[in-house]
C-alpha cells in the first residue's frame, strides 16, 4: 500500500461490512409463553414483520443494508485516494458516512427499547434481541469512527 492509503479509513469499510453481514444473521428469538419457536434474521424482521401490528422500525434491517453499502462505497475513496487534491471531498464523504451511521444507531436504540402490553404483561424487544442485531450496531459504531478518520487525518496534515 502506498503513502496515499489511509489505513484508518479501512475501519469505515469494516463497519460497513459488519452492517451488511449482520442483517442476514439472527436478530430476534421468537418465544411465546416460554417456548422458543426459532429465530428471525434481520431480513426476516424487515420482510416478515413489516405488517405486524405494534412492531415499529421493522425497516431497520433495510437501513443497515443500505448504510453498509454506502459506507463501503463512500469510504473507498478516502481510504485509497487520500492525496492532496481529494482531501476536501474525502473529509465530506467521511462526515456524510458518519451522519448516516449516527442516524442508524439512534433508530436501532428505538427498535431495541420498544415494548408492548399484552394481556397482563409487558413484552420488551430487548429480551429477544440476538447477535445479528448487535453485529449491525457494532458495525454502525465502527463506521462512525471510520467516518471521523478521513477528516481527522486531513486536519492533522
């Protein structure tokens, strides 16, 4: 790798990849009356639960998929072409990537914290969250860090 490669920008690419992969892993366990009926991937949440009554933010896996692809695409230029002529656009791409990732983290928290009153109990989504959701969330946080890097590196130069 040459001198123009921003190794820190690779963090944003890794974050984007984590978001994409996490969408296709288990997001929630499906338990009814103490019986585990299986799990649902992020894509199942988007595709199968989008019409379910009371469940909000089922579009979140699609957002993770889109944000992951955008993060990878938008971080490639700052990572592999961080030369003087591109520093301004690289900083802008990094900031835009970071803003997308921050927005998706906020929506993820809203998804995680939702609850429903059913008969004599309250069901909390947080009790059913699985590792795929967390991998997406970690990917978004890593992408936030990666989005800061082109800007930070260009300010240090």
